[in-house]
C-alpha cells in the first residue's frame, strides 16, 4: 500500500531524495547533518549569474561549467548557496572540475550545506523528473488525505459512520494499524493493516489491542478540554511531520463527533432503562405485573435470577499520566463486561449518582448463581492490581427473582458495599460478611430474619416431630457445652441417638460444630431465634 500523507511531509528531505534510483552512485562529500533539509524543487544552473535565480529550499544541480576556471567565483559558490537558503548542492565534477576542491568540501561542512558528487552518467533531466515526480506523488497523497478526511467528516456527521468504519478510514489514510478507544461509551475499534493482521494472527482481540498500544503513538481525542478517548497509530518508524499537523488535527476532531453522537443515542435509550431500574429500586411498587411487562420491553426477564453489584471507582492519587484514570476506566469496563459475559451472565450497567450498578442476570438457580458469584472477589482483586490508576470498591448482593428479589439484591449490595468501603476497598459479597452483615444492614429486622433462615431454615422446615427433636438437641448441646453424657440425661435419649442427631444437624445446616466459627454462628442464630427475631409468616 502506498504510504499516505500523514506519514509523509509535503516536501521530501534530501536524505529521502538520495534514496531514489536516479541518485544511485552519488557520494556525499560534506555535511551529513544537513541531509534532513527539505527540498522544494530543483535549480539547474551553469551561468555566472546563478546567484540571481536562487530560491530557498531548492536543490542546486550543476557542473560548475561557468565558474570552474574562476578561483574567486568557486570560493564564493558554497557561501552564496548557503546564504540563499539552498537545501543542498549536487555537482557533476568530471568534465570541468575534475574533482571537487577540498576547499568547497570544507566550506560545505562548515556552513551546513550538503555537498553531493554525482556520477558522470547521470542526466540532469532525469534528476529534474525524479524530484518532480516525488513532489507530485506527495502532493497527490496530501490531496487524497484531505479528501479522505473530508469524507470521514461528512460521513460522520451526515451518514452516521460508526467507530469501526472510522478506524478503517484512518488506516486507509495513514497506512497504519489503528486503535480507537472511546472513553465516553466504553468502546474500542481496531483496524489492522494486512501485514499486521498476519503478524497478530495468533493473538486474541485483547492481546492485539495491547500490542498496538505498546508500539503505537498515542493522540488524545480532546475537545474543549474534555477527553473523549485516545487514537493509537501503530507505526513507530514514520513519525508524523509538522506539515501534516492540520490533517491530523482534523482527524482528531472528527472522531469525537462520532463518540458524542453515540453518547447522545445511548443516553436517549439507556436513560429510559436507567430510570426504570432506579424506579424499581426506590419507589413503592403497586402493580408488579405491569413492571414485569415493562422489564421485558427492555429485554429483561425478571423471572430469571438477578444479582446486583454496586461499585464505586475513584482515581488513585499521584498518577503520573493525567489521562490514566480515564483510560483505565474504559479498559476496566470492557474487561468487566467481557469477563462476566464469558461466565455466561447477562450484564446491564446503570449509573446511580457516584455509584455504578451492575445487574447480572442468569437462568441459573440460586445455588449455581451463588457459586459463580464466589469467583467475583478474586477477579476484582486481580483487576485492582491491573488498574493502578483506579481504586475499586464494590458490594455484591445475592441472586433473587422478581421485582422484590431485585430490590432485595440491591439492598444486600448496599450492605456489602458499606462493609467493603469500611475495610478500604475491593469487593465484598454479602455471604462473606457473616455476623457483620447484621451490623451494616439498613433493615436489621429483615436481615436477622434472613440470617436465621439461611442458618436454621432447613432444620425448621423438617417439620415436627423431626424439627423439634433437632432444635431441642441443638439447644441442649450449647446448654451443656457439648457434653454428650449430660445431653443424653437431659433429653432422656440414648447416647448414640444424641450423636446421630448432632450428625444430622451438621449435615442439614452444612456447619461443623467442631469448627469455632461455625459453632459460634449456630449458637448466635439459635439465640436470635429463641428471642423472637424469626417470624414464620414473613
């Protein structure tokens, strides 16, 4: 693919021209440092009054025919060209000079004017044509770039070109692989050149993006002091020239137009869903059937299990890059979404003040969903390490169904979030709080009831006389400090029967009386139950 204007300047520098075939066999005699001078044209002159026709930026090409036998004129030739702003001197010395005088070489080195000796077989007309062709090629590339940028601008505003399409257009414009990070809408668009597509063929999409970021030039998509995201151009070998600053600037202004338009489209749709969810979580629900129907119109089946995670993101102090927090928010949002989706969960995000609500949905039952939720804390801990510019504080509720279940999961997430904030961040699940959940609860009565239900519910649901026998046995166990002989006497029950009942209690509750924390939980829950904190009709 022909390189576009963004990686080429409007005019070539002398070092670039010397790589053209017409200059094959040429020798640089003086001033290596001046090779980066820009060449705007060619000046062919063999007249004594050459100095009248000098134009800054041009490349002088001559045989020195008119001055070769005039020592004074030769002595002034290099200084005159340097004073006139010429980009360099190409001389064919063979016929008239024989060889370039060392004085001219020394002058060229001192005045910073590149001096090139041409081979005898080169024709000046070939040099003129080669340089003119290169200038025309670059001007054509610039025109193509301008047309491409104008087309991008028009299609963005009028036709609604998407981020992926714009990324492909920037790739066509630059000849480079391109990654666009949209920090407003949490999107990424990656466009690879054919060569890079082969190079990164074995990598996953995220790994390709990381490779582009690691080896690219980054440009901030900023308008009015507000960062919309970042543009990465993957081509370290061809820095963008100042002459193309206008084109690049227009590219950087065009992309935020698409981002802003996408945000507007999303806000009109997302805001309705956000308002609906916040209504469910904060208002008194008078017609659940109507709310279920409304939920389906947003693609949400409340008959499934739903779990809510409440999270707060704060930027770390002292981040070296002022955009690091914005940048990492985008990557984090994408990673969270992809991670949870890969676990088989449907993910919806709602903004509530300074907090983000993740509503996770799944047809899994409570047990399966809870098993998945147990994997969340280590994932968040890993993310906290990977995004050093951000601090993540989050609380995770439990899965429930229906409108009441969604509300309950949110209340649980609030409790867990308070606990997580108290311990300095990370993610806390309600089930991990144990007794602390009763302290942080916004509705202690209900939370204590739920705590008893989770701990003793299966014992109580066994029904009399079974439930009565087991509850009496558990009470006797704590009253007698686990002394089986005393328990047998108190219950008027055979020793082996007491042992059997205790084994049944442990199997039914999933708690081990020989583990101090489990024993404490059973004793506390039994105390709360006996003191009227549990209501069968609740």
